[in-house]
């Protein structure tokens, strides 16, 4: 049954549902435990290297890219270009509006006089620079950005991803790296983050082509192989700053040419500050750096390959992942609402067992809501 579902774009693709559900579960976990001292650094965001937490948001974009190409190609066949692209545009605008409601705008003015003194530039800098540009808005803006190439060939999409990444790198070198890391610092890449979020999103669209056109065994192998290659490229990009410095110093030590490995916390001094300063080559979710999102796109390929093997090839599916993955947007919106009252009685210095028990309660409540919606076939669509 899973085999047939994977081969037909008219049916649900088991690996996509399971991958999305795993990603939602990962989001629940890393967002909830972020403030607890007892949890290892590996599960938290740091903006100085790629941790486990940093792999989660790119996987959402990967899943979006997969389903985006799936539905766009279907609509182009059944409705024509005007209706298909119009649907995408309205959907993205709606998602942007939802994001503004969920995240709000930054800054405030507490008197009418102060509001009258506010300039348009001040509003843009305070109101729109930081808070709005988080997951939902980034997905919407990135989806609009890639719309001209989403139905094109793999070669065109790869070139578009490369061009977008290089544009982000050039702008970062010019001014944007300092801009997004200065106060108030950006979130998830800031206003120009869509340029590099393009990479995992288009990677997901390429994964769609692989899964839809290849036998399950070959699709598994291709996803895993591509994952390893793209991760290596991302790590190579993160090492370019070190390579340049080592060449300038005529270093003969090969370790001087390599950045610290992903998933390993870089060395820090006694004050907890990174010994080697971060730069535009560093894997950083805050910066939306080219190295980070290239590496994370490769990681998404690798993880998806595992789900092709488990779900599409072997027919193994987890009910928890199905429930979470079938209503990802509802899960995203409900997550912070459920977490807030629990965290009031879960202090940051809680022991590990209590922190994990609190997360277990958080997950159980969310599952009850999402399972109810699933049974009633009520789905909030991206």
C-alpha cells in the first residue's frame, strides 16, 4: 500500500507525512526545552554552529518544497497556469498575514505625540526588521521568490538556488551580515533570509522528483547520497574563512584549514564566549548563512532518505508522526499556546527528569488536540 501511495501523486506520500511528523515532533521538543539548563547544548540554538535544533526549521522548508512542487504541477495540469500561480500567490499572501498575526510587529509608541513623530524608516526598522520574519513569513516570502522556477527543470532550480545563495553571500559581505546581527538582531535570517531559505525549499522540490520517478530503493540511495554530498558542500563553505586565514599564514597544519565540525559545540573561553569569532561563513540560523542552509538542506535529504526506506519501501509508519504531520500548521500555532501555561511551573533550573516530564505533558496535550482534529478530518493547510 505504501508503495502505491508513493508512486502516485494523487495519493498521500507516506514518507512525506512521516518526515513532516518527525519534523513537527522535533520542533515541539527543541522549542519547549530551549530554556532548560539541564538539557545538552546539542538540542539548542546557538548561532555559532549547526546543532540538532538548527536542523528542524530547514526540514519544514524541505517538506514545503516537496509538497509545493507536487501541488503546483497538479494544478498546472488541471487548472492552467493563471489559476495555478494565482493560487500560490494568494496562499503566500494569506500565510504572510497569518504570520504577522502570530508574531506581531516590533516596537511600540505609548503616546499619540510619539506616534506622530515616528518616521516610516523608524517603523520599518522597529516594526518589521525582527519579529515578523520568522517561520511562517519566511515560508511565504521564499515560496513567492521561487515561484517562477518551481515548475521548471532540476537544472534551472539548482542554478536558481546557487544564484540566490551567492546573492545572499554578496549582500552579507557588503552589509547584511552586520545588519542582521546588530541590535535588534534578526531572527532566522531576517528580511533577506529568503535568499538562502530558497536552498532547502528547492532541495525539497528536487526530492519530490526523485521520489516520484524512481523505484523506492533507488530513491532511498539517491536521497542519502545527495544528503552526504550537499552536507559536505555546506561544511566546505563554512571552512572558507579558515582556509583563507590559513593560506595567508602559510599554515602547514591541515586542521587550520577546517571549520569546527557540525553538531559539536565550538571551544569557548571562561566567560562562555566562542574563542574563534563567528563570521559570515559560520553556520548560523540567525544569519541565515549560506553554509548553514546548504548543510541543513543536505541533512534534510539524508533524513528524508531514511523515511523513504522505512515508510515507502518497508511500509513502516508511526501513528504519532502521521497525526503530527497531517496538521503541521495547526501544530505550529498550538505549540506555543500549550507550552506557555506549563512553563510557568517548569523553571529553567529544573532537573532533567522534571524538564522531560514537562515536555511529555506538553506533547500529550498537543497530541490530544491534533488527534481530535485528525479524526474529525479538520486540517489547517499551508
